[in-house]
């Protein structure tokens, strides 16, 4: 779901970029080292709902003879009908079959966390430009993702490269979970602490309130940003020190909200 229930300031991407560049300038004077910004992928740089929709369509096609109504219903779905979990996608179909959600979740899990379907993700408007603006200013970007290295590394690199993100340079790092079963929050907590040893991390952008809160526990002086995109159900209340952005687009400003938050 997407919500504004988390009462953190809503700023524009341009305002966030300015703050990150200012923080990096201060850190450069203090430590002389390059500053980094950690960027999540799923639900942040990329909208992965097209991946779920494609898997749902594949599932419906595999059941088209036994459940022709399933394929008919899936063909009417749009991305706006999808929220976060695969079971929610099935709920949007409004079909009477009671075990359909459980069967699809099993089918989805075997495919969603693989290289094959990652190219279907939609890049968030302005995300690549935002990353390039950081790199052009001398900062580094860390693609810190809950995708796992054994099963998804190829798709991660393919997606970042295809959409023009800064990659394969001293100013970019790609950090994935060591295995599929590693908890996302624990993985990112450890990763942030390790990354900070090699240079100051001045910012993080993630769609999950829980990740943003954890990052502020690990690095309290970091600018932690939640992008208003679908997140896991039942999230914790967003830390009051965090800020939020509606998108990565640098050409959209919210003067009234931004001024009120400053």
C-alpha cells in the first residue's frame, strides 16, 4: 500500500538532492573521503509490480483449461490493482476459488526471485537521473537491495545497465543479500555498518518504513528518505527523523510542504 499515515515531512527530490550534496561537502572537509548514498531497488528505484502481473498471467495461462475465468480476470488487471503481496494480487481478481491465493503464492515464489522476470520491472521516473546527479557531484551510489546474489545478481546488473544507472565504476557498488533466506532488515543493518567503514554514508532511500527506521538506528546522522511507494503490510511507524519523497523527479517541487518542513 501507499500511504501518508507516516507523519514525516514530504519534500521534493530536488530538495533531498541538495541536502545530500551539502552533507557530502561537509563530510569531505572532515574526512577527505568520498560520501555514499544507499539506494534500494524493489519498490524504490524500480516498480516490481509488472513482474508480479506477468507471473500472474503465466499462472493463469497454465490453468486456462481448468479455470478459464482466471485468465479472463487477469487480463482485466492493471498495475493500479496490485498492492504489495502476491495474495493481494489474487484478491483483486474477486474469484470464488478458495485455494487460488495459496497456489499462486507458491507459483510466484518460484519465479519472482529469479533473473528471468526482473527485466519486466519498470524504472521509477527520474531515478537514473537522480543517481547520476549524485555521481556527477562526486558522491558514490550503493545499490543496496534485498535481492539475493546467487539467484538475482545477473538480473540486477542487467536492469541497472538497461535503464542507464551509474554502474561499473569506482563510484558505484552493488550489494545483494548473500542468500535468499537472509532477513532483509538484518542484512541491510550489517551492510550499512560495513559500508560506513569505507566512507561516510550520507543518505539512504527506501520504500520500507522498517528499513528507514533501522538505518537511523545504525547511522543516526544520515538523511534517511522513504519514497512513497507500496510497502510490506503492517509497517512500524516511521521515525520522526526521516523524510519522505513522492518520486525521484527533479522537475517537481512542493514549495509549501518543503518550506513547512525546513
